C-alpha cells in the first residue's frame, strides 16, 4: 500500500491477508536461521563432559580418587561425538590414552590442561573402551566407552 508520499507502508491490520503473509515470511526466515543454529548448538553438544577435579596444591594425595580425579570415571559416547574434559581443579593435569581398541589407532594426549581450560577429542574411529590417565598424577584414571 502506498502512502500519500508515494512510499511503501508496512501492512496494516486493515488488510489481514497481507498481515498473514508477513507473519509467514517472518516464520520462514526465522526457521531458516533457527534450524542450523539448533544443529550446531544443541545437536552437536558434547555427549560426554568429563570434569577434572582436585582440592588444590598439597591436597592431591596419591591414589585418592575422591580428592583428585575424573568425573565421571567412565563415560559413554556415541560415534561422532567429541569428549570434553574440563579442568575444574586448581592444578595442571593431562588426559593421555593408555589403551584403545587394537585396530583403531587412536592415541590422544592433551598436553598440560591448565585450570579452567578444556580439552576435546573425538573417539569415533572404532567402538570400544578407551582408557586414559593424568601424566602428572598417574593414579588419576578414567575410561571412555565408544559405541
């Protein structure tokens, strides 16, 4: 609809059909943005989030997984999903593989993970059980089951 100045105006409530067309256009555009966002934000969210924890300096006694460790100690992950380890402690840690399915050839080593940092790795090459440990605190161990 043109105004007295000859410019296009937004549809008014006087013309409900035009109003519905604009609503439909807005819905289609928002869906075109929302679906890809859902895939990248929700559908690809980590299925295994593992917390690395400790009680701080002088508080990580050997062989005490209640004070220092990985939580959960065993995580299950479907194919194609990354595993995220978050260092929620106050000490440096590592995530280093110790064993993996014989034909997978998947070895991983995070290097030093500082407090607050996140390390991720995708164990999707072969179903099986992957074990890992912290090279700094060798009694800290965990397992990821890919299936």
